[in-house]
């Protein structure tokens, strides 16, 4: 789980960075650059969602392996 969380931290950092760069490109009237950066931003968001799915699956698997408290 720690590795997944570390991966998500990196993705969140990238999402914030690319989001800012998209806005900067738009401000500079560089829609061509903004379009490319938006594609990368979308990829980073998809990676974050994938890591969330993996975290949920891992947590559920670990919970199912825990002995019951009875
Ligand atoms: Fe990434």
C-alpha cells in the first residue's frame, strides 16, 4: 500500500504541475502547446485513477485475509 500511496503522490504532483502549465500556455496564447500539455495531464489523471483502483483492490484483498474478531 505504501508504494501505491507514493505513486499517487507523484501523480498528484504531476497533475498540479501540468494543470498549471496548461493555464500558462493558454495565457500566452499558445493553444497548440496547451493542447499537448492537456493530453499529458489527462494521462496523469488516468494513472492516478488506476492507482486508486489498485489501492482499493489491495485493501479489499487484505481485509478479506484478516481473521474475523469472533
Ligand atoms: Fe505520472
